[in-house]
């Protein structure tokens, strides 16, 4: 009789199906702040699991004349967040008759992310641009809006591989007798290409090509550098 009751309970119990509103679509973003410039780069591969969905989807978006934001994580949330930021920036421009500076964009993004903290955008953001004094600035975010200004930062699927390289090459960490000197723009761009080439060798979510944005007071220039496609 006890076994019969157990069988009846197992039959009557509702069937459960697990569902997650999130996915991880890969992507890696990297930003470096210099004396009078910023460099931000991302790969262009869009993944889910072990499947490549697209090979030409950069994770960076230029929002103002001197602000570029890199966003990676769940691509659906990236698209939604991009629309929200663009709308807020348009409203600011119409109200104040000027563009928002990079520090203000970072603060606004923090507010947008924190507003959704109980059902967050599954997006890791890095903001790069120039501050009000014309110096390069980089802000890194977590998905619920906590952020800080940094000199360099990697985010996304290959961040654990890129960040130690940046710590060593830019931060001078784990080296003896290193004299800290301002990083030249040409060296920063070469370093970005090298670290992304290394990441593409090890991380299946990173590859195809890397799009590099260089931000100066003259504007934003864009360069594409090929990575391995397998």
C-alpha cells in the first residue's frame, strides 16, 4: 500500500521543465586608457554553447564623439541595453543641447543597471573615452551597476587570460626594476592585437576578428584585425 501511494504521488506530481531567461553568447572586451587617448577593442564572434551563430558581431558601440562602450554576455540583453542607452542619450542631447561626457555616460549606465538589479541585464560593460580634461579614461562595470575608473580592464569570456597579461605589460606587476612610463598609443594598439591573438588560441568563444576603436580629441578611428576562425 505504501508503494502504491508513492507511485500515485509520482504520477500526480506536475512535470517540471527548467528554463533560464539568460544565455551566454561569448565575446571579449578590452580597454586601455592613455595620457590623451583611449583604446577599446572586442572580438566579433557570437557563440552559444559550442555553436558559432555569427562571425561579424562586434561588442562595441560608439555613443558620442568620444565615448565607446563594450558590452558582452547575453546578446539579447546587450541589444536591449544599447537601445535604452541610445534613447537616454538622445533625451539628454535634446534637453541640454550638448553631448554627454564619458564620465556622465558611465554614471548613467550605472543607474540603468542598478534599476534592474532584481532581474539584471546579463551584460558586462566597459566604457572608454576621454574625460573633461582630455585624458583617457576607462570604467569597468558588473551587471548590477557597480563601477570604477581604471587604467586598463578586460571583460568577457577571455578576461581571465587577458587581465594577467595587461597587469604584467601595462601595470608592471610581477617584474623587478620596472620604471612606469606613459604607454604610447602605437604600443597600446600592438599590445591589444597580441593579447587578442593569444586569447583566440585558447578560448573557443573568442575569435574571427578584433575591432579596435582608438579615441582621441580628433575623434574615433576604427581598425579591424583578423583572428583565427576555427
